[in-house]
């Protein structure tokens, strides 16, 4: 969200802070999703689509989204 502190953009610090807050030994700290991106879109359009999706589905509900786009296979662009 727009009010998030700058340190959340550092993945290492973000996940260290998440682990500090959670006290249950069996807590689920994260979930992973693998979402396909249309290969017909430009890289910029793919990135914008992924960001909008994460904002709409996760961030608007108060969750953190740690997004990684993979294009190692141009026929299968996707994000986690």
C-alpha cells in the first residue's frame, strides 16, 4: 500500500520482519501462486497486469505481495 514503509521493498528485511511477528510454530507465513501472463503483451504490459492483479487481490485486503516475474521461456511468461 502507499503508506507502507520503504523497508518492505527489501525482500530479506520484509521476510525477516514477518518471521519476527509470527509466534506460532506451525504458522503459514506465505502462500505461493503461479499465474500465467499473456505472451502477446509487452514486458511492460505484463508487469503492469501482474502488479494490478496483486494489488486488487492481495494488497487491497491488507496483505503483502512479493512479486517475481519469470520470462526465461518466452512462450511461458508467468509470475509468482
